[in-house]
């Protein structure tokens, strides 16, 4: 080795070793400050200069991207095959992209931010569209990295396959093909859902990989669902409040032209009834405002998915059907979880307290029984599960090549495969688990003899015997016969 290179190596060692020791000491000191003295992480990060934080963030992101590329090397052979998914092209000025990036970085923590739309061109199926586009999604996972989630609005005289607006969502946010499956199953249950599919998106000629494409609820969606498009379609305006207690936290995705845009009186009436202190009053009047059959099917759909994701804060989509004067429910971002996901095993799958409207309705045993009858009709037949898994497998095979070819994603292909396999297992386990819950009941019987007069609040005389019966079951139970044997003979008086 030339003497010059030996000299450079020796100098590098002299610098690198002390630098590594100093860096290790600083990291150790930081951990001590955070964990021993209880100093908040935000306070530590607050003293770090912004350029340094951005540089560190960029280094970590780059290292993560490199690790994904290395782990995806076994899938390189799939790059040379043609995916069956459609390809969409989005063409937008670089300055507009910079403006979108700057806006969303500045408002990353503000969930009440309005979308910043920019004009662009959209190409699909040989057609060109003049569109307005923006990033979409609440968390910065949707816009902080190279692969963004998009909202695309089409002109009123040139809809895209009958859709006024579509969302192109990073698939990991919707459990890869989990939401796609949920939409399929909603249709089986007779619950309307927006159109959805998968596609590959190119932005200014550069591939952004595979996306979950779903129609944004609107009047156009209502019309395709054979609903009146001239009706109020509601959703949360923000995810920062308890939407079921405040009408100001809602927005309209479609409007009834016969009433002013700021008229939320139908929704206000529902929330007012929900706030009524009497359960009996609520149960008596809720059928006048809610299509109960549609509600039970919507809730059965959520139960099959083990999902509390349409909760007290977000993912509500309510359609007020003017032909019957009642609300109907539309699944949105349902997700799929194991039945015991929320950690309340004694409730089984009946975690009805995740949504105040669901909780209030299903506290009524008669309403709960009607919901459970729909569930039972679905899970009693193994053919439904066979159809569901066959559909899931077919769609997985259709999309997996596009996932393997996606070099813009922030997860390795192994994560896509593992999560998809686990989701399939949860679909089957929830189906069978619900059937077991509906079939079985635990009954406890506690006889009590010779109770004093204080236990009889009607006649205030002693009670010779009482029987306490406790039933733990998903489905309501009825006692058809009570038989008491081997009672001791009465003592002589």
C-alpha cells in the first residue's frame, strides 16, 4: 500500500476513534437524562437545531430505504413481469409539488387543516382529465415521504368511471387488501360501499408504486348505489373531537338542494336523541330516525371484521335517505382485527362501547338479538367463509406482483406477505369465533333459601327461596323450563 494511503488511514483512525467515543458518551447521557431524570423527549428535541434534526431524519430514512432494497433483492426477478393492474399517470408542476410539500410539512400536526388543491393532469385508460389534486390522510405517513396519498377531483363534466373524486391511498394504511376485502363482504351483506380497486400510479413519469384506489363518498356515489343523490351525506369534519356529541364537528359530502348548505337539522336531531338520558325513550324513538335493518347489517359487517375503527372520533359516513326520512350507514376505513383486539375478553366480540350510538342501540336486548340474527345467518354456513377466502386469495394473487415491483413503498415485501397471511387468518378465525359465541352460553344458577323480609320489597315478608340466574352469551337466551328436584321435606310445625 502506498505510503500516502497509509498516512490517510492512520489520520482517519485518530479522528474516528475519539469521535465514536464522544458520540457514544453523548447518546448514553441522553438516555440517562430521558429515563433516569424523567425529562420529556420533546424537551430534549426542542434544543436540537432544526437543520440537525432534518439531517438526522434524512439519514435514518435513507438507511431504512436501503434496508428495504436489500431485503427485497430476492424479488428482483418479478421486475421483468407485467402487472395486471391499471396504470394511472399524474402530471403536476414541480413548483406545485414543492408548495404541497411545504404546506403539509408546516401543518403536519394540525388535523383540522384544509386540503391544498393544485391543478394537474390525470391520464387513465387512454383518457385525459383536468383535475385538482391534494395530499390526503391525517397522519404524516401519508405525505412525509416520497410516496404520498392523494385525493383527485374530476371536473363535473368529465367524471372518472362515474366517480367525482377518488383517493389513492398507500395500501399499508388500509391493511393492504384488508379494506378491499371488507368492501366485498359489505356488498354480500347488502351494505352499500364506494367503488374500490388497486392501481399503479406514476407522478411526472416516475412510478410511485401500487395504491389502494377508493371512491370519495359524494352525490355521484349515492346515485350509483341507487340512493337519491339530492340528499345529505355526512362525515366527520375533524378527528380531534367526540363527533357524536357535537354537530359542528361534521361536514357534508353531498347536500340536499332543498335545504341550505349549513342546515344540519336532521343530524342534530339524531345527536339530540342520542344525548337523551332515558334509554327507554331512546329505544322507542331511534327507529324513527335510523333505518334499523340497514344499521344492523352495517354493525354486523363491523363485527365480522372485529373492528372498532368506526368509532367516537372518525370514519363515520351517514346518509339521510329523504325517501324514508331515516339515516343509513356506509362502511369506511373499517380495518380487520381479532375479536379480542380491544382487550376485554369477557365481552367476546361485543365491544359495543367503541361508538356511543352503537352502544346505546345494542344495549337493548331486542336490538342486539336482531343484529345477532344477521350475524348468525352469515356464520352458520361454511360456504360463506369458503367464498370469502377464495375471493381473498384470488385478489391477493392479482395484486401481489405490483406490490413486489413497488420500489417507492416503505416496507419490505416480506411485511406485505406476512400481513396479508395474518389478515386471512383473522378473517377465518373471526368467522368461526363468532359462530362459537352465538352457539354457546354460560349459565350460572345460585339458589338462596330462607331470605329475611328485607329481601322482599313488595310484601315485606320472608322469602323461602330465590334463584339468581346469570347468563353470559352473545345471543339473548330464553328459559323454557325450570325444574327443581329433591327439595327437603318441610319441617313439622
